[in-house]
């Protein structure tokens, strides 16, 4: 794929922008910036009340992509069911890794963060920063799956919670 290849997105398409999650292309417009005419995707992030303009020729370079396929969604849900993998590294290093995974825009990497940071009621308390990362990952994950499946976020959040709770060891 060459760099001049413009991704084939059209208005009303849902896309994933790595550092912001799921947005919807509102329009494709031309704008003159510093004497150069650029074609831009105008992407609305409804939940964040934010609009982002991405030059069409830079979309692939910045990591913008279409929603995940149902196969990727199924794989990510399977990832959630797995056993949490918590490294014994210092929290600051783990936090950086989690942040990178969340901002990668990769649904499976985000599922890993949700899985690893999820706590049941009988487990130790989360620190404030753990909770922030968990909620950010969960929100990104929920939004993309809801957009792929065409369901509302509340239903999707419940489904994800059910999966997370089902893997918790039963109290003896």
C-alpha cells in the first residue's frame, strides 16, 4: 500500500482513531492551511464532544482504521475470559505499558488491559491510577464492540461485565 493511497472512508462510517477511540466521519472537506489545500476527514467523537480533522493522506499513518471485524471482536472477548497476567514490574512501568496498549487502538490489546486490571469485590482495592486506566480501557473497548455489533453501550457493558465476572473463581 503506497503512502499516497487515500483510505476509502465515507461520511457516516465509524472509524477508530488510536488515541481517542471510536468516532464517526461527519464529512470530508477541503480546507486551505498555510496556502496548501488539504482534504480532511472530519470525525466526531460524540461522547467526548470533540471533533477531529485528519488529513485524508495521513489517515493510515496516524493509525486510523475501520471498526474491528466480528472475528476480532470474538477473539477479544475470548481474551477477556483468560487469566489476568500481571507482571511483577514496578507500577509506573506497567502503567506505561497499559497506556500504550490503550492508545494503540488495537482491540485485543485493549481487552488485555481490561482483563488484567479488572477486580472483583473480594480482591484488593485498586489504586486511583489503576482505576483510571481500567475505566479508560473499558470505555474504549465497550464503544468499539457496541459500534461493531450495532447495540447500545449499556447492553454491551453488561455483556462485557458478565464475561469478566464469569471468569472470577467461585467462592468456596
